[in-house]
């Protein structure tokens, strides 16, 4: 019998990254594949994006609803609890040979807790990274310690996972799937994108995404207000907003985006653009502004400047095109002006993205196949001490 791989996705962002891996695993015809949607995918407030998965012709094996109707820290904790319960019940009835998860969100943490407790091996993608301004930081490292296979996006991140006691022969530097998407996906022509989103792209525009900085209590609203105030000062630039995640204060930011777009004809907002339209929008934009990981990982492949606002992504490896910016109006304006300068654009024109060679999904699937086909998995992991081996 074919062995079973379960893949859990909770957001529009992680699905866009998991998509080529899912497609490659299905195409290999070596495994039975079960896809489970949770988190923001099942929320009307965040666009019911599970429908994007189904539109790709991918069948969902289950939908596990965990989100609450508010974005407080209490709601996040309750969502984790409901997630652990929901995934525990799912894995009691469906026992895959491996779970594949990506990233660092709380609903993925909940899935990992239930999976690890059920003694099902986990393959974790994008471990070893640091995001010092967000609770994602400790969720990510916790998922890594519950996981058996690790797929990191740089060698530095691979070494961090090893430093956490994970044996080197289970930790693989495979690059970032987001960069593979850019290199392999036929992106939209500019006119087609403009028609698709019903927005004039003949004028220069910035792509703006701002998520709550969850380790800075009550800071997200003020920082986002400063960002909007800075955007008002910039001349000759349109804005495409992609809305915030379901983190604490995420809905508050999204309300402010809606109000801003209602008042400003040069701005438009999307709950989810989908991976094709989003990457196409980066291709033609003047810059990326905010604190999304896409500005760190994907945007450099287009030689586009990124204004990385605040500490949410602090600690990640960055290309030269990423401008670190304090979360206040004055710093944001100065950073945008720098990103538009001829000198800066010349400096980044030939930069190399540090995150990939474009073969990430191929490498991931090959490793998973090797470990499952050859029964290499032993969940009794030894702690690997970097100072003296095992």
C-alpha cells in the first residue's frame, strides 16, 4: 500500500508556498495525499481562501475550524486549544505516515502538537528562522523540536536547527519555495493583471502588507497609522494593500485599510490576491512596503526594493534590496525616498536572492520519499550536541 502524507495549510500565504510541493507529491504517484485546511482558510473575514485550493483542483480531506470571532490574544490561545482538539480527533481516525507543515503560525503549532502526541513524524519547512517581533518566533522553534525532518531556506538557518539539537542528517538546506514559484510560474502580463484586479497599473505603485507585531503590546495600531500617514506624504504612487493575518489586532488593521481605500482613489485592498496575482503584482511594482516575509524572501528575486517596517521580521537573512526601517512616519518616508533613488536601484540591479536555486520542492519530495520508502524514521531522537556530537 502507498504511504500517506498529510499536508496542513492555514493561510493564503502558506498555501502559495506549499502548492508546488503538493503538486509534485501528487504527480509522483508515490503517496496517498491528504490535504487539511484550517485557520484563515475557513474564515469569511479572511476570504474563505480554502476555495482557492479547491479551484486548483486539489481535494480537501478535512476542514478543521479553529478561529474565534475576534483577534485578541485570548482568542489566539483558544484557537490553539480548539486546534489541538480538532487535529487530535482527525488523527485518531486518519493516521498518515507523515505530516508536512510550513512556517510558524499558531494553528500550525496546534496541528504539530496533536501530530507529535500521536507519534506521527513531522516534516517542517522554514525552520531555523528568526522573527523577533512576533510570537511566531517561539511557535516556529517549538514546531522544529516536535519535527523529525527539517527543510530550511538557508545554510545559516540549517545550522540554527542543528544548534537546537536536531541531527545534521535530518536537516536539509533546500532554499525557499517562494523563489521557486517566481522562477517556475508563468506570471501575468501587466495589462492582464490590471484587468484582473480592476486597478490602473500604468502609474507607479507599491505593494503594502502590514501584519501585527504580536510581541509589542498595543503597538500595531499606532505603527500602522504612522505607515498610512507616511503613504499620504508620498507623491505619484498608488497602493495595493493585501490585508493582515488573523493575529492579535489583525482585524483592526484590516478595518483601517478599508477606511483608507474608501477615502483614497489611489489605493485598493485585497483579502487574498492568490499566489499568481500576488507575485505578478510584485513583478510590476515600484517597491514592497510593510513587514511581510514576502518582502524579504520573494521581492529580492525581482530586484525590487523592500521597506521592512519595524521588528516583525527582525533577524531574517536579508538581500541588499531590503531597507530596515523604524516604525514611524519620518523613517518610513525617508526609506521610501531611498528606495526610489537611482543610486539605490543601481545597487540592487544585479543582486542574488540568498534564498533559493529554484529546485526547493524537488529536493523536499526526494528526501521525504527516501525516508518513508526506506523506513529511515526513528522517533526516538537523540539530542545532537554541537559541542561533542551525540
